C-alpha cells in the first residue's frame, strides 16, 4: 500500500481517538505507578518461588486451629482465612514459612478505585467498556500504521534502528520514541482489546472442561502433590472442613483446578481451565503490570510516550499544513511551474521563497506538489524542488509523480531544472531527485535547462549556487544572499561564556568555552549554530566537550561575522545558539584504534574526544598549523598530559610556515604503513578542518590503498572507517 494511505490512516485514527487516548494514558500512568508501588510492600516471603505446599501446609496447620482458605495474589502475597488458637478470626497476609501474620489486606484507596473505574469504562458502564475497547483497537491500528510508516521511512526492518536525520524536535522524537515504545504500546493495545472482547463474552463458543476423575497409577498414588507443587503456582486453596478422607483440598492452580486427598496428597480429580481464562489472566497481567514492578514502570513510560505522540503528531500535522502556499496565478495561465516534493516542509520553504520573488516581479508562477502534476498549457519552465524520504524514496506528496509523468503529456517544449534536497549522512543522498532528473530527461517535451543541483542538510549557501545559475541563464534576477533562504530557528539555548583566550598580531586563533544548561546533551563532534546578527544568518562551529562544557576553536577573520562576534564576547556574558547533533562525526565506540587528522581550527572536536577517551582507545593525533604560536604550544602541552593519562597514544605536528615546511599530508606519507594497517585492522580515520586538506588527505590515503592492493578508500568510507567534517 502507498505511503499516503498509511499516513492518512495513522492521522485519522489519531484524530478520532486522541481525546480518549489522552484520558486513558493519564489514568494509565497513575495505575502503573500504583502497581509498581504495591511491589514495595513488605508482605512477600523471601525465596517465595522455591516454597512448596509440602513445606507450608504443615506449618499453617500447626499454627492455626482451623483454616478455611489460603490465597496468593498477583503480588505473591499470601492471604490466610483461619481461626487461631485463641479463637480469633484471621484474615491477614502471612509468612508461608512460619505462619506469622505480616499485615492486614487493605482495599484500594477511593482515588485509585475512581481512577480504575474511569480507566475501564469512563463511568459509562457497559457502553463505556465497549467504547474503551474500540479505543484500544484504534491504538492497535495506530501502532501498526506507525510501524509501517517507520519501515517505509527506513526502507525495511534491517534499517529499523538506523540513524534518523533530525529536522525538528517533534518529527525527530516522534520517530525515535515511537521505535522504542512500539512493543509496549502494541501490548497495551492488544491486551486492552482482548479484555474488552472477553468482557462481552466474545469467546463464549469455547467449551469448558468438566471435572474428570483421574485414574492413578501405583507410582502416582505414592507421590504427594504437595511435595511437587510450588506455592508460586497456586492461586487459591480451599481446605477440608473435617479430617474425613472423603473431604478434599480444592487447589486452584494457574491452569487447572485439582482435588487432592488430604491424607496422602494424591490427585483425585482435575479440570483444566479454558484457554480463554488463561489468556484473560495473561492479558490482565500484561495490561496492568501487576506482576512485575519493572514492567509496570515500562507501561507507565509507554503511556507518557502516548501523551507525547499526541502532541508531536499534531505538531507535525500543523507544521505540514502551515507550509501550504496560496498561488496568485492559476496553473493554466502560468509560464513558470514550481513542483515540490517535501516530507516536512523544508523543500517547500525554499521553493516558496523563489515563488514570492517571481510573483513580486510580475512573472506568472505557480507552485504545487509533485503529486498534483498535470498539463500546463503555457509553461515555459518547470522547476522541481524535491527532498528524499527515508532511504532514496519519494516524499509522501510526490509518490504518485512517476505515474502522473507518464499520463500527463505536455503539448509544448518546456525547460526543466531539478534541485535535490537531502543529507549526505544517508547513502541515497538526493536519490529521489536524481531519479526525477533522469525521468524528465527521457520525456520528449522536456528540455534540460540546468544540470541537477543538490543541497545538503538544507544549506542556504548550496541552494544559492543553483539560484545564481538559474538567474544568470534566464535573466530573471533572484536574491543570492543565503540569509534570505535561511530558516530562523526557534527555541535557541542560552549559553554563558566561561572564558576566552585573547588574540594578537601574531595569534589569530582563540578558544571560547561556553557553559550550557545541565539538561543539554552534546558530544565532541557536534555543531554549535550561532546567529551573530540575531537574524537568520547562521554560523556553525565544531564542538569539543571540555569538562562538560562547550569548547570552540575559532580563527578571527577580518570583518568575519561569526568570528568577530565570538571574539567580542566577554566572560560572564551570554549568547543564544543551538546544538546540532552530528552523530556521523562522533568518536567511534568500538574501533581498535583511531587516527585524528586536522588542520587549523579543525582540532576543536578532537581535543574534546581525546579528553573524553575514558576507554583509553589507541588514538593518534595528526594536526597541521602554519607556525608554532602560543595556542599551538598549548595543544602540545595538552597532548603530553593526555599521553601520560593514556588517553592519547601519539601526537604528530606539522608546521607549514616553519623551516621544514611540513604539511599533514607529509606526515601521512611518512607513516604510510601505519595507516594501511589501521584500515586493514578495522581502525577509524577522522578528518576535520579545511575541505582542501580533506581532499588532499583522501587522495593520499586512496593512493596508499592502491599501492598496497587493499580495498579502495570508498569501501572503507562505506564501512564507516573514514569520517569527515570539513568546511
């Protein structure tokens, strides 16, 4: 089935049941806490799972003159109804090993009873129970449709837990938490549905087993059931009224009920419990978490997740709807057609900025989704702006485009351009845009206007490259300032400046240390997005985690917007910024050895990675600078300290403007055998710094691979053994 079917089904079911799911989740959280809290009561005997009836029954008979009933509840608390030696009625929790009274059973509080009643039936009696069953079934369908959506997004079960690109808070955590909470929510929904069906006797067709007299073998007659039956397998025991051998124990086990001879402990008769009764008990255990405190906590967390899904699901929907654009001109009168494929509105934002400029200049332009592609009688240009969903798939508003392209033939020649949006973190970078570009090229009415242009991670700078090309070729003036296409983020975090090193005529690099809120999580290799002019212009800096604080290494550029802003900061001042998770450039957790290669300010994340190398992974630092300055001397001192602490194995420095004129590439050539062995042994090479340096280093590494007849560098890249973050 198509992605749109599952998406709309997911949305419609959520809309229908959201209010009731909210109420059920809130009450479910309270009941889960109550179930977990019950486990803390001191009424359970030690080693309960090892006690047999043969151990406990003689003790109880000795301690009490008359016993009516013994029952074991889901908490494994043993309740005894009896008369003691003083003639007092006993109805209490007891220790099955000693018969000692541990406490008196207490009814649930009125509040918990009220919550339980509301959770089960909304106080609408049978009608309410039926409606709760329907809502449970809806939750089951929501879970299944959500599972299918994640499968389609990740392209199969094998990639189910692979990386998810974070576009915005609601989208990211809706998927991440959805994957984690899927199984508990499915169990809640399935058991809730079953219990509702069972309540209305849906399974009455099954015939119940009747008591059957058991013919006992000689061996069975000599074997006492009391010695082999664990107390943990018992639900209730009804004791004989007299010592008459014809009076039997009636023991209710989890899967059957048996009559037992009180003299020799042999089974007289038994009847199996119907499967429906056993399933009902299992469903109740799983649905309430009453049998295990850990499971009760998991159910409570799942209910909290459901509340979050209600919020994030509607936030995603509203965000998508808010991205809709109203056209000034109709499709059949427009000469420039903008077609958009966008999963979460990012591509649409760029296309809308172009549409606004075109219409403001008097051009008849029209924007629509790729799924609404049709014949455009006056079109001269078609521009496609499309992202890629999941791993190379079409976004939900573009999955019908290929079929429409074959049906909707244009009657005149139309120039086309394609702009692809994606993330290089995925192997199928801009895969759908590439497919569209190739399909359009095969159409007899389509004439290529520009080669395919790609944009990584919504980069306004990369998008402007296409704007310049299209604007220059058409003669239509479009804005080429990246900030005009940047999205101003909301909810920036406040960071305090702890310290900053000074610059001088000879030292143009400085280090800034910032303190974030304790709840903010980040790792060395993540990025800090700074907005120096308090507008949409964004500057990104690699983060090093220094003693739990954010450390940046920045080079001061003349008239540099970002570097000038950071250099002017004073200790104690605050800035607003956001942390961008960059999991693709985190220190590897399991690599046998790691080589860190940097030049200039690219050393920043490596300083944090080395400091945080608690596993003492074999790590080698190669870095290049122009000359030895005070800052570089500080790096040398830091490296020596880390070597002593065994967090760094070796430090190699290249100075390009000193007497020997050594570059990082020279160090790699010198240690060629080390790098070849590192790759063959599954080690990881990380590169951070200038893009020119990255290209030079990769060229040398690739050459080493060819010379030594090992796999080519591209294969090691695919295997995650070459990680880069260069600019």
